[in-house]
């Protein structure tokens, strides 16, 4: 069952206390406006976008939106079926490699 924006915001508020300056965020779906368009509509979470803007993860990995698999800045939509790419994170170097 999908949580509404308020429920997500409450969950993320609790998670925020666990974040530090050196974390990677992994979620099922995208943040609003980041690789989240389906039929010209943004379907990502506004609560998640706010959380990301406030906590600044090194990378945010997610999936769910097959139409826009790929990388945008530090956000990685790892939905495989469309782009047929893999992503490799070097945690020591904090770099991302795309494998086709």
C-alpha cells in the first residue's frame, strides 16, 4: 500500500536523525522532479525531494520508473529493462560507473 506524502514525511523525519554527511539513500521510487516522469507527469515524492535537499546524500539509488532509467547528477534510477545498464558505486572514491 502506497503511503501518502504526509506519511512519507513522518517516516523520513525519523530517518533523518540517522543520516550523516556520508550516506547513500536507497528507495523504491524517485523524488519529485528527478527521473520521475510518466506520461508527462511527475510522479515522484515531494516529501522525499525535501528530505534529499535537506540531508544531501552522496547518491540516491531508486527504481520503479522504467521510462527514465539512468543518471541525473547524484540520482540513479536503476530500472534495468529499458536502458539495460548496470551501475557500480566505488564507495572509497565515491564515484559511479555505468556499465552497458
